[in-house]
C-alpha cells in the first residue's frame, strides 16, 4: 500500500508492559534537498496507566546508522535525514489484522 504522507507528521504507538505502557514515537522526516521522505523511530518512553510520561527508554537522536554506498551521495552521516531515503509503502497490523492507514492518518 502506498504510504500517505500528506497528513501525519508523527505517530505514537503504545504497547502494554508490566502494568505500564511503552510509547514508541515515529516521526515523518521530509527534506526535499537531500531526497528524504521517510519515517524513523524517535524517542521511546515509559508511560503510566494514564499514558503520562514516566521515564525515557531511549533519547531522541542517533539510534540508527547510515553508510555511504556511493560517491554521488551528498549527505550520509548525522541528523535524521541522511538523504536518498524514500519510504514507498507501509502496512499496519493491529492484533494480526491488516488495517487501513486512513484510520491512523
């Protein structure tokens, strides 16, 4: 399914864990200059039963790695939009059921 990037800039997914929740924050990264249009995992936090933040699990920043594969790449290290990263599709499953992304975005 083609990814719809025209409406959402972020998506938070809450998963239960030991009587609390873990919130996974996905962020839409768009940078026309470096040909970047993708989603990446931002900060991950622990939340209480009311979904309020209680503790960082990961901090926002570099939690992935970019490798230069060709000399034609302009930007390949640092930041969240390394360049030439374009997401072409996405599928979302909830309880093993494929759902329409219009329900989320």
